[in-house]
């Protein structure tokens, strides 16, 4: 292993140890079945699929909180923050909306150190040298990203343009508030949602 890679890996360990107490209680919940990836871009290999509403732990996010480093069971990787919610004052909100209030640390993705630690036994690890040259930061924000999270004034956001205040989000395209459908979609017996994305009987669509 290269000396620079060893130093970078040690830095990851020290950062994790120093911040673990502060972030141990940071829980988030995917709004959909969501790909967990080996880096902060949709081009990185998928590690697993985070199940909708599964409790995941956030360990930090890159600048602007576009992608977060999360763990779920034995899996570790990067998830689009646009599809992660958390609970604040008994309300469900999107992680980027309250990331600063939650004191989520800004971390740096160093692929060699990260892959050495978490993916040594994965098939895609053999391509590390190729991925090490990949300019992932040029890919821009992930799908579903909203530029003005701070303008939501305490509401949660759905599909990039609908602000909800106090309603319950059941799926993209449908909002239920005291039994009424406020935005698109249709609901049957309080369970099945049919919308433009083809969600039927609660079957989830995996997003990036």
C-alpha cells in the first residue's frame, strides 16, 4: 500500500473517532428504495439498495450536503441527500434542509482511503486505480436536488416544487393530510398509490 494512501486512511480513522459521539444519534430515512453507492456520484458502483423508510446512520456529508456518507447494517456508502429525511421537532424534513441545524459534519471523500477501509473484498475494488482518476466532483448535484432548501420555511419538499406543512408524505406525487389528497396521484383504501411514475400497491421505485 502506498505511503500516501496509508496516511489518508489513518486520517479517515481519526476523523471518524473524533466525531462519532456527536453524530451517533443522526438517523435518516430514505424516501424511496435508494441506491447506496461507493462514492458521491451516480456513476460510482452500487453497494446495495437502502430500503424505503429504513433507519440509516449519517456519518457526514460533502460540501453543500448533496451526498451523505451513511451506514445501514453492515453496509457503508454514499446516498443522495435529496432522498433522505430525518425527524425534527416531531416533523419529517429533508436532510439538506436542516443539515446545519443537525450539525452534520462536512467531510472530504478520499476514494483510496475509503475503498481500502470498506470495499477491499468487493469486485469493483480491483478498478480502484481507474476510479482514483475520476473527477466525480464535476458531475454536479444528484437527482432530486433542490438548490434553495433554505427557502422552504420549515416545510418538507416533494418533487422539487411542492411545499408541505404538516402533511404526511406517502410517496412522490401523493400527499395525505387528514384524509385529503393535496397533490397529484390517487389513493385506494389508504394503501395503494397510483401516480405518474407507475407506483402501484406500494411497490417502490429505486432511485439513484
